[in-house]
C-alpha cells in the first residue's frame, strides 16, 4: 500500500526574479508502507529540497504530495498535522537541541502533540530504550554530551512523535566511523520496533546498498533513476557520469569482470564461496 | 632524514569544568619533509589538538615541537612557524572572507606585505595548483562545497607554506567533492613538494598516503604504510574506526578460508587477489 506519493513535484526558488531556479523539477515517485528508500545525488541535486516537501515544510510550486492518498495541502490550515505523521530529521539535528535536559528535549515533540504525564513519560522512555539513550542521561543538559550522543538525542526527539514515515537528511554527516555506525544502528532498531517507513538521504553508496529497498537518484533537480537498490547499482556507468558510484565491493567485482555483482561484503563472500564450490 | 616537524615528548592538557584533561600524552613523532601523512582517530582522540599544535595555535603543556628547526613556543618566531605550516579546517564557509575568489586568495599574501606583481603571480599559481583558475572572478558562495574548500586551500598555498595541515577538510563534502580535495592534495604534494598532513574520518582517503598514523586517547597506537595499518582490522574497530571496504572484503574472505593477502587496498589490487583465488581452483 502506498503511504506517500509525490506527483510531478516542481519547486522553484525565488520565482519571477533573476535568481529563479528550479531546485526540483517534475519529480514523481511512490513509497510503499514499510519500505526503506535511499536518496543519493551530489550536493545541490535537489535532495534536501525534495524531502522538505514530504512533511509540508515546503509547498510545491507545482505538483502534489499525497499521504495515504490525500493531498497534504488539501487544507493548508491543517498542514501541521502532517508533521506528526512524517518526521524529518535535518542535517546536523543536534544544532536544534534547546531544552535544559535530555528528557525535556526528547519530550518536546510528543508534548506538542498533546501527550501528557504518564503517557508522555512512557513514550519518551520507550524511544530512549530503542535508540539507546541511557536513563542516566535524562537529567543531563544535552549540551554536555559528546557530538555523537547529541545527535542520538536529537534523532530520538523526532522518533518520540512516532511518525509513520521518518525522513533523515544525511544523518551520519560529520561523524566519525563509530558515530556513523551508531546512527545506522539507531535507524535499524527504530524500524525493527515500529515498522515505520524510512527515507534516508546519504552520500554512502555502501550504506544505501546494505540498507535500502529502493534507491532514488537525483541529478540537477530531476529524478535520474528510481528502482530497487540492485537495479540502480547495476547502472554503474550512468552513476559515474553524474559523479556518483557503486559500492566499493561492487567495483571490485566489476573489475573482475564477473556478471554477478554483490552489493555487500556478505553477498560477495557468498558468491565466491559458491563459485569455488561449483568449480571444486 | 630531513624532518619538517619534530615532536618530542609532547603533552597537552586543558581544564574544563574544573577538571584537567589530557588531550595529547607524551607523544613523539617526526614528519619527513615532502611526505603525505594521514592521521585517523575517533572524535576526541586528540588529532585536532595535535594538528593545532603544529603551527603554534595550541602550545604544548610539556615537551617541544620544532617546525623547520624553530620552536613553536618561542613568541618572537611565531610568525615564522605560521608561515611554514598552513592550516585548513572542516567548514569552507568559515574560511572564505572576500566576495570574489581572487580577492580571497590574495588576502594572505597581501598581509605578508608583498608587492602587487608578486601577489598576482601567487594568486594565479595557487588557483592553478588547485584546478580553480577559471573561477578567478567568481563569487565563492555560489561554488560547490568541494570548490569552496579548494579556494580555501589556494588561499593557504598562496602563502607558500612548506607544510599543509588539514583538519577533516572533507567532512562536509559529498563524494565528488571529497575526491577533488584528496586529488588536489596529492597533486600539491607531488608537484610542489608540499608536506601534507591530512586528518580524516574517511578511511579510503588514506589509500595513497605515504604513512598512516592512528590516534587513540592522545597517543599514537599505529604507525605505518596504509596497507600495514589497515591489516589490524580488529584493533581499528576496537578504537571506533573502520577499514576500507576492500580490506573488509579480503578480511571476510580470509576468515572464510580463502587464501588471500589482506595487505592491498585499491580496487584493482583487491580484484587481482580474488582472481588468484578463482584461478587457483
């Protein structure tokens, strides 16, 4: 079942001025409930502008965004309602931490949705359990945490609203390898616990190949490709043409001239085991 | 050996919330002139503190750092140290100051009080060195992240430093921007003989370095050629780092009983290793 549908979406910045610029041009795609969608594309390709339409933060210049078959702009006065259904985690979300304590910061979203006292506390604790915010952090100031922990708290704040779709804009940017792995683990845990639909913008082809069911490739504001991760990463020449690539492990198998191209290290090991086994 | 930087028993302490922290612990290290060194380490491992000590922005609490033989602690020669070691930081937007590319690159040489003709030459040559000569009259804020960061590097190159220290210059860039920066640094290293010290969280950027240093808790815990350092997969993971996916693949194959060497990094060499296995059957 489709949970989100983007129909012929165009977004023009500074319309009717000399700086008029189509940031997103005639983009259409459908997201099925429970899918993990990866969005790749170089800086300036329109990825961030595109996802800011999914929770009504930006209004399409042309085209529509449908949530469960209803245009989210049907009644513009009600647009805020979509924000609790589609959660958006911005780039560097830790810059938006503001409360005195970690617990208050994570409670902010669900409290705004009307949750109170015990129900609020239970929701926050549940999310903290899923994403690994330890109880001893609850009364700390978020500003006293390390960079990686701050980001964990900021992500938990969006998850606490229990959105049906959660969108991440480069959630691992600027983190060290351990921090990146932690964030990917948070996303996997949240999904496992809630079956939420996940949309994630990333520069890591390796992460997208391992995680995403489908991949959207953006180039110069247009949708350049949309398909399963396997389909998209089978077009290595087209991806390279627009400054992207396939995962490194796929590049190795391309260099070997094999037809069977793996997307992950585990797949690569299986392919080689089978090959050696068949030849033995 | 001709060393541009000599670090002897250096410790760096700082005080925060009335507690003393040691960011760098009794570290000794020489950097050879003309070499390309990559420093890896998780956030808080002491890399940035060390980097800032190399041009005197941070002063060692204990021990000495000599840059081209000059002690970074000596106030009267501070400018000499800064002239020899140029720093580039993570966010290009914080490093660009002028509204036109050439003015931005000229800022450093102008402050050195050089004659206009010399400044012109240095600006043109620096922009050429980073492959941005056609953007001489552009506005920096309209450029891509990778291009902006190359302008920031050009601004430093125009001061003609012996050594470039870059603290995560690619952290905010996309893969294309990252490649542009790493390629530019190798070019500057080979063609101009500039010593490069690159701090990064992206393991693959270490692939073609002469030397890789791994820092943890203010100490160097691994030091060698890239393929030597990346052999220690478990150790690197235990200190919050990673290995390139090629190494991860070879390591996984070895664990599964395949006879492959894990001491190669490039895609081509990795493919060759696997080919040997396939043909050996």
